[in-house]
């Protein structure tokens, strides 16, 4: 089999969070709940901050063998900028691993 | 008729159907009082309503935070003693999170909030909540939810069906319920179920919003009429 | 240039304004003081470019309890129990263009706070939305669709969660809104007349409290950002998008109403645009007092904020309260119950100064009146634009020729019903909870929403309207028609129109042609409001709605409130029963200008806007309300975009009843079917009530034309049919189900 026909697979995880300066109502409500009424008998008063975000998992299949995690990450960052996150209020991280 | 019935409507932060429930009960002569979610006991009561709304903003998961409100221990205790528990919309979601009803309410199939009237078929009228309806009766009630897509595993579903605990199913106006008729994608087109002992009902539609002709219909009254009849028949306690 | 000389520009002030500030102050203002002037003298807060025109509006009447100037206007709905409606409409256009979901959500949240700041419990929301066309080439359409979807979800997400039903509204698609969508939200609340609250800081020595959410860097300098090109700006330099927290707002609503009910509060004010600055200064200004705020005592969400940032922060879900010192503990206890912060941040003073302190240090001190009452009032130069005369004449042959082909008119009706502007807005309003509260007795989709009023038999009808094509082509007449249509919709539901609020969405007022549109449109509105005795009780002006230098169509959205003596008298637009008579009330003229049908066929907005006769229009409103009261009408539907044929088809589709219509008219078939002559309504009447209805029409001096009858399944046709004959000639014939499918499904189809 010629090397150019060899395809690889990647998994990418995009974590989208509100930028730190943006109000995160969900995180704030969960934080208040954790502090005010305990889930069952567990109490963990040392929790000082809670933020809620999203994880988007993408599987990339059949990409050319020449592609490395770095180039996949570059492409996904473009997608993250355009659609997965709204940079006006959200920031994201991308982690790519070969499968 | 409902004069002798004692009802409590639990108020969670961001319950928004609490007043509607109390008002609907009132139109049937049932006096109801509000119970704040931080209270830990509900005395002298025949019916506890967990109303619609977005308790704790629906943040994290619907019902996930409310389920740990102090009042819920009492609701679980009362459910155990046979007190009638009615969970409407967000109340249904809280009941599943609290483990009083099986399954879970997922995001609607098309991801959109749905605010419209639906047709429902009464699948089981031998419950304290539905005895005023005929079996197979088709009723119309409003829904207003983003997370009404009932899900349960196949085994659990079979059990519900086998035990007659599927009380309301979405259907067409003529009562036919072709698979997938539920607007939210609910498994088996389930709109409402009762717990093992039959004294806990969770449903996504809003019977309290259809109890007067001026609101577009009275099909919701049957739920409350059933509870009154059930109480009068002395069947309380199961 | 001095150091502060650079600063005035930074705060959006002109050199002239800066000079005026220095003269008023008698000294050089410091940076913080200038930033206070900068926001308070902005168009948004001071209405400096619109005030002179807004003074034309009639603002009084026996029904008006509170006119413009407070958080919301108030009208009396029931004389005997002094029940009132507090209502207002506001725009959130630019924030929605940047982040449609949050922009729309915070728009809804802001207007709700204005209502409960009056002591009213909000009972209904409406929204008026405008976007570019759903289909105009791939890239653009994608953006419009995502704006449309995001805005609708945001309106619903906030309103549904807080449990205030969204009962009505309008959605319009037009190229002029491609780059600059309009999101106007209206909220209505109920309050007893003797329990109305005002945003006044009265009582020297009273405590100023901020309650609700903590203060962060939300929305600072949002206005200047909105005029930047999005793609080119550095994310870190952007203002922070305001994120709505309807859960917090629900708690704030309940806690606020609880402290008002318990009589713990002297004055209450929403923290909206320009945050603590405008709320503090306005509360002091209205009471003729001063007040100070200590920045060290404000609950903060972020650390290291500069004083001007704190003062300008637009963090949502906050309110400012004035409380007598002995009652602060009780206020705090109520807010604690709802898990909300309530902090004592200052005090009402007798010196008339708006003072900002940090501990013992005074950072700024400005007479409140300078901030709230001394902004310049500009009358901008204006001039009639060239387009105005040029577009009055138009060639309607495209429309007229349509009927030459067999089945042509049927085809055109179908085309109209399937166009997103005419089609059912079900896709929109079914994402809203319209029934929570159990007061909604006419839901979205009819001419106006109707709510029953607890504690009385009365009902309240609500509608928002504007045809901006009319306003563009003839601002004066278009402005008047916007008021007329809103009143007509309310009347068609059986109500007497009472008063309006408005959202005046225009382009850049520094352009003479835009300011001309503004002057003309407000002239028309003022005339119509006077003619219909529906005064203006408040509203909002949104200028600078432009994209790539092109202004939107002038869009003065009208929010109308009307009252029914008995909510049971309500009338909807759907046909009700087989065999009812279908009647056109009013008169069709040879008017095809500015019509939806002409635009649909040619893509051109042109021609003369239909004439509006205030007297006849008013008689139509009186007739509709009286006929409803006497329970004469099975249905009533305003004739508007798309003309008579569309109104008839809509009533038939909504009632799931066919119709066989056959009449003779003095105008061309195109005008009869698709012209948009004003002051018309389609009613259906049970045959046994026709004589009485006819007598009532005569009493009101209104012409009418019996058009035909409603009908069920036609035997020889096999299903329900919608047919129109004009002068005996069959012009439209179609199965009702097909029309219904097109009308109901068009928006979803366009979104695919």
C-alpha cells in the first residue's frame, strides 16, 4: 500500500468556556447551590469558584497520513472561532490526539 | 367538592407555575398553600404539587439542584406514606432526579422549546389522578418545555408498560398514536407516568392551564376532579 | 490641547458640549465626572437628538396615570378597582447583532425590570423582530438564519424561564435589516393605582441600596463598540457581552415585589444602560435631591475595576433602592430569603449633588440636574431625500399581468402565503411559553393578544406593529398607519385602544435624510395618536441603525394597549362556523403602491402608500369594539400586508373552514385582491346576527361588502375549498389544506 493512501484518525476535544470576565450565570447558580444546600451529606465549603462550559468532541477520520496533530488543531481552531464558540464572549481550548 | 382536600404547592426559586397551580386548584374549590423549598415538613396535606418552572434556572440539568432542596426529603417521605404527589413539567423533572419516578427528561428532539397545545390519550384511568377520564379518552393540554423528551431504558419501559404506569401518551386528535407522534421525541410517546405505588404522577403537559373555557378548554380539570373523587372514595393510602 | 481636551472626545462629547459642561461646573471636570457626562449626555440617555420631536406627541388623557419620564408608562384599565397597566418597549438592536441569543435575552430582561420597578407584576411580553431576508445567497442567508434563530431562542429563553408569557409580536424580513437586525421587546405589568412606585430618591438621609447581581465589567462602552467592524477588532478590547441570567431576575422580581408589598421601600429603579450612573442620577434628579454612592461598598464580581468602570458597568439583574434607615434590616432579610445580595452603598442628600466616593475620598461630585436635565437639545438639519418623490410613481404591470394567466391569481395568493413575511409565525411563537400565568385568552397568531385581568371581568389587548415599507416611502403617512394598524388590531380583538409605547428605530440622525424621516414619522404618529385618543406614555429611541453606511428603513414600532369590558367578548381572526357570512368592512381603493405583493414580484418598494382617513379609521375601531361587546362577530381580522385575499385566506386557514366568496368591486382585480387600502377588516357573522351587525355598521357610517360564506367540506370537491369570484369570474380556487400547508410551513421551509 502506497503511503499516500494510508489514512489516520484523530480525536479532538474542544472545551468552550465563557471568558473569565463574562458573567457565567450557570456556574454562579451551581456554586450557590453547592454552598447552600449540600448534595446529600457531602459538604465541601472550600469550593471557591464554579464555571460551567461545554465540551465538544470531534472525530476526524480518513485524513491524509501527512497530517499531524498540529495541522488538525489549526483547522479546528478556525472552526472553533467561526462556529463552536462566539469569541465575543467565549474562549476555547483544543486538544487533539491521534487514535 | 374539593373543600375537604388539603393541598400544598412547593415553591422553588424560579418555580413559575406555582401561582397557576394554586389558582387552578382554587377554581375547583381546593384550598392550597405555598410551601417554600427551604421548609422541611409539610403537615396535614392530601396533595403536594411540584409546579412548573425553571427551578434554579434549569442550570446544570433540569431539576438537578431542586432535588436537593430541604423540602424534597419531606416530599420523599410523604410519597412513601401515600400522599398524592403531582409533578407538572419541571415538577416531573424534579421527581425523576429525586428518584421518585424512573427515567429522565432529555432535551427536546429538535432542540427547540415547545409551547403549544398537544393531544393526549388517557392510557390508564385507574389512578388517583385520572379516574375522572375514560380509558382511551383524548384530551388537549398545553405543553411549554425545552426538556420533555422522556427517556428510559428498554427494560424500564417494558416494566412501565406492563404495570400500567404509562398514564398519558401523546397522540393525534383522533386518538391514534403512531410511533414518534410525541413532539419532543419522548420514548413510547410518554407524556406522564405514575410511580410504583400509583400515588406519584409526573407529566409534562400543564393541566392547570386548561381548567376554564376562557383559557381554551377544561380538559385539565379531570386531573383535579380525579384527586377529589379519589379522596372522597377514601382510597387514600393505596 | 490640554490633557482633558483629549478626554472629552473619548467620552463621546463634542467640544461644544465640553464647553457647556465647564461653564455649568465652573471648573474643569475630572476624568470620572466627564465620563458621567459622557454617558448621561449620550443620545441613549439624554435623547438630545430626538427630544425636540418627541415633544410633539400627545401624552395626556383621562386614562393616563403616568406619562413619559418614568421607568414605564401607566394607563388605567379599570376605574372601579383602579387596576392599571404599566408598559414599555425598548430596543436591543446592536447587542443582538453581536450576540443574538444574549442580546435578545438581556433586552427582554431589561424591559421586565422597568415594569416591576413601577411596582407592577409583569404579566405579558411581546416582541417586534426584523431581519434580512431568509434567502438571498448562501453566505448572507446563513448569517440571517443564525441571527433569527438566536434572537428567537434568546427571547424565549429569558421570558420562558422567568415565567412571563410571550403573547404576541411581529417578525419581518427585509433586505434593509441585513446587517442591522431590530429586536424590540415590550413588557406589560399590572399594578393597583395606589401602589405605583417611582424611581425617586426622596427623603434626605435615606439609604441607597443596590440589590441583585454583583457588578462586573459587563457591557462597558457597548455603544461605541457596536459601530466597529466585528472581524477587525481585537477580542480583548471588546466590551463584555452582557449575559442574561433569568433565574437571578426571577428572584430579583419576587424579592422586589415583596419589599414593595411590605412597604419597605421609598424608591426603586432598574439599572439599565449606563448602570449606576444613570440610575443614581435619575433617581436624585426626579426627586430634586442629591445622593452619594461609596464604591467600596458595591458588591463586585471582578476585582480591580476602575471607578469609571464601576459607574458605567451594565451588569444585568440589578436594581437600585431607596430605603428609610430603620427598614434596611427588613429589606436585607427579604433579599436573603431569595439568596440575593442587598448592600447599602450610599445615602440621599439634600445638596442636589450626585457624588461618588471611595471610602472617605470624594472622586466626583456633580449636580444631578446637570446630568439629567441639562443635556443639549438638538434639532438636526433635515432635508427631503431624493428617493421620496422618485419612488411615488410605480409600474404595477408585473402584478396586473399575473391575473392574465389562468390560475394566476391563485398562484400569487399561494406565493404570498408562502413568503416568510405573510406566513404564519408559528415557528417563532411556539418557542415561547404563551400560556404561563393562566391569563392568556387570545394567544399569539391572532390580530392582538388578549389577557384576562384577575379580579375583574375585564380584558387587556396588546399588539405591536409597524410597516416600515410605508414609513420609508412616506414617513408621515407611514408613521400614522403604524399607529392606526396597532389600534385596528387591538380593536379587531374587541378592545378599545387606550395608549401606546414605541420604539423609534432609525439610522444616523446626523444624516439630513434620516432626520427628515424621523421628523416626518413622528409627525404622523403624533397626528394619529391625537386622532385616536391614544396618547404616548413612553418609549425608546434607537438611532445609528446602519450597516456599511446604509440606514435601515425607518421603523417606529408601536406597542398598543387596549381594554375590553369583558374578556369573554374577545374576538379572534379565525372563522368559527360553517355558513357564516363573510363581510368586508371598509372600502377598497385602487391602491397597489407599497404593497407586499408588488415587492414579492419585483423586489421593489415603490408607489404611493395607501391613504389613511383618521375619521373613518376611528369609526372602524369603534364599530369593532362595540360589535364585540354585543357579541355580533364570529371573527374579525385586520386587512394589512397582502391585502384582502390574504386576510380572507388567513381567517379560513386559522378556522379550518373553507370559503366561497363572490363579490363585485369597482377596482381592478389586482387592487381588490392584493391592494392594501387602510381602515378595512374582514369579519364573519352568523346569519342570524347579520341584520343587527348591518345596523351597527350604518350607525358608525361604515361601508361594507358581503363577500360570501364560510363552508365545510364541499361534496363535489372532496375537501374544503377556498374560492374567490370577482364580478362573477372565478379568480382564485384552491384546496384549503394546500393553502394551510404553505402558510404554516413557510418559515421552517425557508430555514432548511
